[in-house]
């Protein structure tokens, strides 16, 4: 019995390392595919839950993505990033916030950012479910904005199918990707906030 227990102690860590390597390899290939498809436009449905798992809000959105540049269109909020500067328009407050491009919270709808979290102190694991690769990234510390991210990828194309993002102390968001259009051609201006479209908005520069 002791020999069997000792054997398990040896095998389990090796299995976990192998699983993590597999998960990272899948994420790397998925990111490479999206970058090769750039510019990409995705459409999605999303539901926001509180920390008790109670639905708070549901809507549709869209994402334009090309490298470090992206534009997210939601009903209550719009986000733009040109790789250096990020703009967030909050419709309810009629305010535009300007921050540096590396704000974690605003990238909750950016699958490439989420898939790269394994590089920033997240443990990774993967399982295959119903023809999909499901990768779970779990924060190794209490500091990150996201506690955990569950990424579902089509097993054949490795394109993102769904995302679940747990925000520390705030619940989680489910994102179901309904459309994926590769090789798009967008003017660079789509990644910058058109301030002239919001003449009455208060601009808050937080850089």
C-alpha cells in the first residue's frame, strides 16, 4: 500500500506538468491562428453575473482585432485601443476615460489577451469536451484582476467558441462567440476613439 501511494506521488506531478504543457501548446497555436487571420471581426453574446451567480445583464457585442489594436462595441460601453492608448466610453455617464493600453479590465472581451495570460502567473490545464478543447487558466496569486479564465476552443480550428472570465470579487462574464470573420480590412481609425462623435462627453485622462 505504501509503495502504491509513493508511486502516485511521483506520477501525479508528472501528469500535471504534461497537461499544462499541452494546454499551453494549444493556446499558443490558437493565438498564432488568430494573428495569421488578422484583422479579425468577431460577434458575440455575453451575460454578466454577480458574485452569487445571479444574472445581471445580457447583450450582444462585436470585436475588431488586429495585433495589439482592438475595438469593442457594446450597448453600455465602447472600447478602443491603438496599441498605445485606450479609450473607454461609458454611455450611462457620458464619459470617455483615457488610459494606457495595458489595462486588464478592458480586455475581458479580447480572447488573444486572455489566452496569453498563461505567461503572467496563471496555471493552466486542459480537457476535451464535446469536440472542444477547454483550457482553464487559474491565477497563482491574489493580485491579478482575473481569478480564473475558461477558454473553449474548437478542437479542429482552435478558434475561440466561448469564454468565461471570473473577475476578482465581482462575479463572472460568459461570452459566446457567434461569428468569426478573418482577413478583414479596417481603417486604423477604427481603433481610436472618435471624440468628435461625443461632443458633450466629459473626457477623463487617467494616464
